[in-house]
C-alpha cells in the first residue's frame, strides 16, 4: 500500500488494457470483413470428363472456389485451378443470387484467372500494395465456399518471398505465407489487411503441415489480371532462372551507386537456357534488365513481356562485390520458370 493511497492491485491495473487491446483487434477484423465481404463471391464450376467415344458417357464433375470483384462491370479474379477447363461457371453472390459467368483469361503459370459476370450493383474491392507487407502483420483471409455468406479467418504474415510450384510446373515466386487458415472452397478469395485492402489472392494450403497457407501477391495479380482482361492470355519472355528477393549490402549500394536497395538472388540456372548461354551463375544478384532496375521478382516478371522475346537485352548483375553486364536473349515462355 502506498502512503496515503489505495492498495496496489496488478490485476485491476492490467485488465482494462487487455480488454482495450482485444476490442481493437476485434474491431479491426470485423470492420475489414464488413468492407470486403460484399465483394467476395462463390464460384461453382462444372467440368466434363470422358472422351465421348461410342459406349462411353460424359461424366460431370463439380467443384467450387472463391473469387472477388475487381471492377464494377463484372470482372472477377480467382485461381486458375478453380476454373481451368470448366465447361460451365456460375457465380453466386453473398445474397444467394446466381449468374452465368464467362472465362476471360486463365494463367496456370501464376494460378490466376479472370471471369466476368453480368450482374447489377457489384462492389469492387480496394487493392493494396503487397510490397509494403511486413512479417508479423495482421491479415484476414475471406472466402465464399457455399454462396450464402463469407467465412473469415485471421492470422499474421509468417514470411514473404516464398515460392510454390504451380499446376503447370512453373515456380510461382514472391508468395505471401500466412497462418490464416484456408477453409475448403476459399481458394481464390482475398487476403486483406486490417484496413480492408487486398494484398493477396489465397491460393494453396500445404495439408501435411499445420499453418502453412499461401497467397499470390496482389502486385503480381494486378499485372496478370490486366493482361488477361486485355488479351485473354499472357505471352511471356523466359530467361531460365529461379531466384528470390534479397536486400543489398549498404556499402555495395554506396560504392556502385546502385539506385535500388534490393535485388534478385539467382538460386538456380536452367541448363541450355538463355541465362546459361549469357553466362549467368548461381549466386549472382540481378540488379537491372534492359536498363530497368529489378528490385524484386515482380519487377522482372513485368519486364519479361512479349516485347522482350528474341531481343538481346543487357542484364546488370552483382557477382561478389563487382557489377557486370551480360547480354541475354529471352525466349517465349512455355510454362517454365522466368
């Protein structure tokens, strides 16, 4: 007891703070869910199996997933594996209304697809910036597996810059790893921040491991979706490397006057690839391609477009503590690494 005061109570002093903290967390989650949920849809897919030969009947296989509204005129983003090879696609809104949908474009390399539906009063999501995501940041995974109401799970970003092989065999880089559980049917739904901004597209969960869920960074999704909406497909350049984003040493940045603070560490170089022919080696760090800085894998993806195919382009690298310029001629991608 303090002189002239009331008895000191640790429990009494700490309880209000804990309650306020819990209320703030709950308010952040509920506010984000309320903002984004009207934009999240259920995708009901039907696929036909069988060859149609005499004596053999087609069998209809049904599947489902989630997606979210990109634009008010009905473009919806989802996973490629949800709608790939579908013979019929139906969109179910949160109020239960069902609409026929058209597949606009499908990119198995990044497990992204765009479908379109003609429905009134659609509310698009607010897209964030996945480059600003931080490990430990609160995230919310939202899905619509049944078409009547959304499911919400929460967690934190466990890691950034992860890689996962797509169904096409291509390595999807720069994934967001989170421990926000993905319920069945939530593939293609948004991963959002506490402000209700979408920073990822939920794509996969590793079943044998607990708490390993992945989302495609929204910066990658923006690039892919824009090409799918415009062209229906993506024609990419390919140089034949696999890599990951890394920070550059400050002394190297200052010495070489490098305009970026991160680069791409080359983890492997494919045999007989343009990169190998150009002399690229494991352990090199990519700094620029065709005169454009490459602070991360997303930046390189954006540069390896159809205009890069067959063109000799300078590739600036950091090898050890020295910078070098190689010349690489990109080939057209055929579901291979970048």
